[in-house]
C-alpha cells in the first residue's frame, strides 16, 4: 500500500497526537484526585405552636358543665374567665446552645367601619418576657394564662362613655416565642406567634383563634469527597493510547510513499473532473478509415464541437506497458473530430505498482 507523502505524514501525526492526548488523560484521571461536592446538614430543627382555650362559667341555669370548649358560641353574662393555653414544641437534630424567649401580651382595640379600622388601642402585658438558656435538642413550653373579661369590659364602657362612640371592641391575646439555636459557630432564629381574638361587650360571641403555627430551617455546609479512581476508564484510555501509537509506527514503517502522478495521469484526471458527464467510453478503439479527420488541440474545443453538433464525446483509453494514450472522438457524418493525449511509457514494475495502487 502506498500513500502520498502528505497523507502519510498527516496520518502518522494524527495517531501520535491522539495517543499523546489519551495517555495524558489517563495519567490525569489516575494521578490527579477528583472531588465531588455534597451539601450536608449540620443542624436542623422543627417547631410548632398551638393555642387552645376553655371558657369557664359562673353558676347558671343553662349549662351544667363548669366550662365550655373552644369553637363554641358563648353568652357573655355566664362567663367567669377564659383560660388560654399555649403549647410550644421545638425539636432539633442535635443538642445546641438554645435560647428561648417568650411572652404573652394583650391589646384592646376599638374598631370602626366595615374595614374594622382601629380607632384606639391599649396594650397589656399578661406574661413579662422570659429568657431561658440551655444546651439541648428539645424544648417544650406550656403557658396557661387566665383572661378576665370584666376588666376589659370596664375599660370599653369607660372609653365609650367618654368618647360617646359605641364602637366594636376586641381583645387580641398574643403568645410569642422566639428561639435562637447556635451550633458550629452559626445560629438559626425562629419566631412562633399565635393569637386569640375575643369580642368584648357582645351578649353572644365566638372566639377566633389562629391555626397551628410552625417553622423549620437547617444549617448546611458544603463537603468535598474524593472520587475513587475509575480503573476501567483509565485502562481504556491507556489501551487506546497504545493502539494509536502502534498504528502510527505501523503507518510509518509499512506504508510506502507513492510516486506523484505523471503528466498523463494528471491530464486525464483533470479532464474527467471538468467534463466527465459529457464523455462516453468505448470498449475498443476505432479504426482509422475515415477520410476526413480533423485534429483538435484541447478538450474544451472538443466539448464545444460536440455541443454544436449535438453529438457525444467518445473516448478510448489505453494504459499498458507498451502503450499509454487516450483518444477522443466527435463524429459528424464521414467527418471525425479527433484528439489524442499520449503518456510516457512506464517500466513494467512501475506499471504493475500503479495499477495496484489504483485499486
């Protein structure tokens, strides 16, 4: 097998480059550690707060039980006090420096209009702020606070008499718990707020309570892990690198450089490249029996003549150790337009090798 010098150099260079690249990738995958990042939770928590209440009654003729549960309609005349209860639960994934601050406040609000705009308000502290510090993963609070409606009813009536405005009044009881958990030099804060809304002064009313409140969060950190070496991948890279190296050596040693095509071959190749679709080959040469033979100097002229006469361009090619030529014909009755290109006679061994290379 023979190749041109440029093609041989290109193939050898390409194989060597591929071998080098694959070898470098194999060394890199084998010797250079690869890392994978993963987000890990170092601390997390869940918290929830729920508010409940019981309405305790004065002695009366309507109810036999001492108190009524939540979500009922209540008669103001029979109410002694309302026992509010707030339950808070905090659960961390591990022990942390946990600071808990809680308080219970109340706000008496005078309302006006369809949008319940606030006319006036008074603030009360039912449980002063309490701060508890401990190192633990779990925290539970149960706060029970009695609310006497008579105290707030008296304020409502006093304000109404003084302002001469008989507006709706509600009492908002608010339980607030704030936590701060410190772990690994970082901290998480959480606030749970629950409230009751109690109408003041209505003969029959219903208490509104907020739904269960909850919170959750987590402290995370990014960890790097070394990825184990993929031995299968490394082996494949080295194997293919070796194969390309062997292929480069084989091409360099076994493939011979083909001699460049001679003038005859170049001419024929150029002719068929430009006019191949106009040429029709003959299996045998034509006898020289035509009396009117006109020699033509170029294939371009032959094509022009064929176009003018609406005739094909016929050709007959001979390429043997004894003769190398290609003849072109365009027929016009007894007249024939003729062109021939001769090639140099090659030594027999060169001719055989040329035929072998062309297959």
